């Protein structure tokens, strides 16, 4: 299987597709040295994200081990994660800064 998606951090619940993936095709990525795969439930464009697990409405979307947004609707495993189903949540970086 050819790798066509990248998992940036093991805590992430999305992968970034490094090639366009057609609905019904396999999304293939590496986690802890192991090759993993799931079926794309939507067409996933190049450089876009796919959900690794079912994400309910209001769930955190994690990439790079960090929250990058929150779901505005449920997103099923293998579905396209995009601007229509995720919204950015402002963070208080000052409170996160280690003094």
C-alpha cells in the first residue's frame, strides 16, 4: 500500500491527504511505524484532512497534537474535514505560555 496521508502527531484525530483520494479508496498513513488504512467516505482533495474516527458535533479537531478547531456537525470516520464542518476556536495563548 502506498502512503497517501500524513499523521502529524499520534494524538491527532485527522490525517492530511498528500494526494487526492477518491470516495471508496483507501486512505493510507503511518502511525508508530505501522501502516494503517481506512476507507474514504468522501472525495478528499489534495492537502485536505480526513477524520480518523467518528467526531460528534462540538468535538475538538486535533492536528500537530493541538486543537485546530471544533466540529459544527458530526463528521464520520473517513469523511472530509473542511471549512463547512469545522470552525476555528480562539485560544488564550498568554495563559498557555510557560513563564
